[in-house]
């Protein structure tokens, strides 16, 4: 999108690459992206939803408000797609069409970064085209953007996400905690148990939880980061690798177990309760 004329940087560029939590600053940022292109939230074509953030969700429901498009976690990406269309002189009403010039450019960029062709195009939960690549390709793409030369569009996105991790996820999300704790880490979670990340030196990884459940995602991420030698920044208030390495399992209101990653065989990790 940057290569097609989108003019964003800093927090708003991070928000364009986000699956955000719908906190107030996220919503304000989406409106700012739309306003920069002379648009309002009426132009968004992602589905209405409540915020992912628990407190923001409760506040919205308590106020008697219905789900809306701007609180949907992909509204930042959709706003950036619309702003790109305005900048490039492309139609906005059809921006989600797989044959739209914007989506063809996105498909080409994903294929180039992943080092492999997009094998098929589906429909994401947010309604945008979903480009199918392998998890190896996803890891290659994360590696490519962190190792891109300064001044390139790829590096601009990686740097914005790493500088403003709360804008790519949310203030209470584990993605934010890990990126804030580990210098140079670029990390992004996706739907159905998908994760991709890269360290500043290009060591990268990606995986997909087979059954789509999210509960094992963070312990597996932490285990992989440890395998690659990642360490929390010295002096950090909280060692995110230590605190997020396992997740408690509750029964009867008490902790009765935990979910942790165990190595089944070389190169394979499993999140096991």
C-alpha cells in the first residue's frame, strides 16, 4: 500500500498492519486514517463487531451500543486499503474484490515477500481477500521485512510495528508484551491459531495450530523464541518470556493445570494441557 501511494507513518502505519483490540486510541486512529483520505467509517466494509479488548467490550455493551465496523479488529487495515485507493485513484466501493488493482498489488507483494506464489485466494473473516501461502513462506516474509534496507516500504512497516506494538494489537495483549520485552522482535498473530515473527537479525518462524484453537498459540510462540535464543531486555519490569511461557487451566475457579509447549520430535512443538 505504501508503494501505491499510501501516506502513513508511526502509530497509524502500525495500525494499518494491526489486528487491533478496539481500544479508544485504535478507533481514533482508524478515523484519522479515513479522514486523511476524505472518508468516514461508512466506507468501511469489514463486518460490525465488538472490541477484542475486554474492558472496551464491556464499556461498549454497558452503554447500550451495538457492534460497529470501526471497532472490528481489522478496521485499521480496511481504512488503509481505502486510503490507498483514494491515493492511487482507484474505486473504493470494490476495494475488497480479488480482482481490484489494490488486491492484485497486495497479492504480488505477499508472493514476493514469501518467496512463493499465492496458491489460492479465499475470504477472510473481515471480508478481505485471504491469500494462501505456506507457514514457511510466512516466516520468509517476516524475515524479509525486518532485513529490508532502511528507507524501503518493507522496513517502514516493520519499524512502525516494532516501535508501536500497542497499535498492532492492544495494551493488554501478549503480542504487545513480547514485542515490548524483546528488542527488535516483530510479531503478529492471526486468526485460527496462526503466528508469525522475526527477530532483528532475521531469525524467523511461523506456525498454524491445526485445530485453530488460540489457547496454545502463546506458549508455542514463547518456546520457539527461546529455541532461537531470544531474551527479554535486561532490566525489563516483567520477563514476558517467563510469564507467558505457560497458560493456566482452571477448574472450579482454581488453577488445576497449565498449557505448555513440549517437544515431540525434532522441529515439532505441541501445546499440551
